[in-house]
């Protein structure tokens, strides 16, 4: 048997992630692809599968820790390769010799270096506490604070009293982001106990003790829920929203979709209305490039995108995520349907990577069969538009001679009025309705 150290695999673009769950106990047997632990980035959660079959010796991380690609996370006892035993022993012997030599060289200088670092830290703290006017950490009370060494060091460097910082990690653990957010709030006018950044000049919602009205339970938001809330608030405050409503007659489209059921079973792909919606949006973006832009932060220019990636909002147990279908304009209905199903499954299982949710040009938010006659979706900045789709319903429609039952799909287009005007939105929505009402136009 041999001990194998497992490290954090490729995170799909995320620089660092939090450990939110350890899936096994010490001594548990683990198979290939079994989950070792669960990581969470700002946008998604992901399981880290075991690359080997063996037995868990120990975890090298704890819940609430922050890790990055290549960091060791666990040790597994696995079946050793006999051909490697001799070379491994030689390598261990060499490592021991190098380590002994390094200790003999470094040890005499260790104490002076530590003293220098300690003085530098005290100097930095004095500067930061004077400039920011934050209370210095109380060493006695800090011992009872649930925070890791890296967080404590950051707090000392910034002169932050950790007893005043609310923790957002598992079981209230204080993370680096919590310390940074505390300092940002202090610099912008004081560290609010509520931890809610409501925007410049906007009064805060008063805090209420709900326990006076009955039994309550206080539940921590997941990181995805907090990020979603912050993004929604930022987008709503910064984007001048306009929402336009319309309805598409999808009677023929739905009939054609249902006729594909047998072929879909053969292909192993189920075609849903979302596939047609994504295709229609991609086509409309190509014909209306004004919607495929992003405003530059200085407000002096915009970026015109030459690619067409469509995000689709997916409701998951951990929160709302928006995976992106890339190059949707060059894909057919079958291909889009397969991509939709695959991304939705990965989202619900918490297996999306940050790179799966980046690079969107426009977002689709479909309530499907959940219900409702309409809603006003919030633009997912820096995108310029989002299409909200509600439940399709049979309604009497006048055809020029009499009323006939037609399946009508409610649509709501929200857009950024800084770059999109009413005429642009009208043409875009009209084309969406046309494409969905007569899907033959999707082939043109």
C-alpha cells in the first residue's frame, strides 16, 4: 500500500474556492470518481472526485478553508505499484537529506527574520488603524474567534477587530472576504452591523427582532445566494431598466416539438421549448447586433461582440446559476437541446465550473410550467438584455373571422436603456415573436 496526496483539480478559471463539505470520514473506503469534498466558488459548487480507489487516511483541509488549484486536500491509501517502491524509497531518502541540510542552514536565521516580520506587521497595523480608524484586534477576545491563521494575519495587517466582523463561512467562520468587506464598509462610511451594503445614499432597512412575534430560525445564506443577491442589487441600481411585453403564438412550434418525441428517444435527447427559445434569441442577436454589446466602464465607448453565447438561468437547490451555451447561433435545435439538458443537469448536481458561466451575451430566464402571466427580469449586466418567459396558455385569438384556441407564450424583454432604445427593443422582440410563431424562419 502507498499514500497518495490528492490536490485540487482544475477549477475552470476560478482563482480560489471555499471548502463547504467534507464527504467522507477518516478510514472510509473510496472508489474512483467518488466525491471527496465539495467546493464552492462565487458562482457554483463542485464535487472533487477521487482519482483512485482506496481508503481515506485524512483530510488536509477543513470546512471553511479557502483553496486553489494544486493545493493538497486529502491523503488516500492506495494499492502501490511494485515497480515504484525502490525509486520511492530512494526519493524519500534524498528528500530527508535535503530537508536536514535546509534546516541546518536556515535555523540560525529564523529568529531574526521572525522579529523583523513582527516589527513590520506592528508598523503596518499602526498605519492602517490610523488611516482607516478601525479598532485594533483584541488579542484576548480574538482567541475565541472562529477564523483561520490566514484570516487572522490579514486582520492584523489591516488593523481589524475580528470580534466586529460577521462570518459568512460554514458555522459562522470568518473568511478573508468578510474582512475585506468590513474594511470596504468602513472606508465608505462605517462598518454597519447588518453587513448589508445598500448603495450610496440609500437608507437601510431597519433591523427587526422577529422572535418577538413567534418561533424563528436564522439560516445562513450560501455563497451563491449572497453573490446572486449582490449582483441583483448592483444591476438594479446601475442599469436603467425598461421592460417590454409581448406574446408569441407557439401552437405550431409546440406541435412540431411533440412530433420529435420518437426521434428524440432514439437520439437520447429531449427537445424542450427552451431549445427553440435559445435558437430564436441567437438568430435575433445576429440580426440585431445592438443587443450584442456591453458598455465600457468609462461610459465613453462600448464593446461590439462578434460571438453569440446565450446564458440560461437554472434554479438549483443551492441557488440560481446561469450556465452559458456557447456559439448558439451556429448550432441546430438537436445540438442546443442536448447542451441545454447537459448544462441543466450539471447545474442541479453542483458540477458547473466558473468557466461554464462566463462569456454570456444575453440571458434567457424561463419559468416553464411553474406558472405566472409575466414578470420583469433584471438585466444580467454587463449584458444589455434578458428575455423572461412565463407559462404558455391556451387563449382565444381572433383570426379575422372568428376566435380560435391558440397556445400563447408570454414574453418580457428587459433591456439597458443606456444603449438600447425603444425602437431597438421593438424590432428585437418582433423578430423573436416571428421566429417562435413560425419556426420555418429559423431555417432561413
